[in-house]
């Protein structure tokens, strides 16, 4: 199986998730997303068609690494 072309990395210790897109075998960092709205905006800026549906529809084009999809901060401790 081929890897998804959009990778949303694990939540960083300071919050947010790095977003990378792979085009023609080259990885490009789009930025650090702190919400689905940020992720949608990154995709809109590079002219991905229907970025809202892509992100909110849980497309297989996006791989969420570590943790739950659509979560951008670690839950508070006990």
C-alpha cells in the first residue's frame, strides 16, 4: 500500500501538528496546524480541491500519525 500524500505528524510537546505533503517523492512542510481550520487553510493555499471535505471527511489521502485524528493538543494531565 502506498503512503498517503498528506501526513499530519504527532502532536508536538508545545501543541500543534506538523503537516507534510509528498508530491513526486518530495516532502514539503506546509506548516504547523493547531486546528482542522489550519489544516484546511494549508491545503487551500496549495490549491487542493475541496480541502474542507478532504479534512472533515476523514479521507484516506491524509494519514494521522500518533493520537486521534483532529486532535491538536495533548489532553491535560490528572
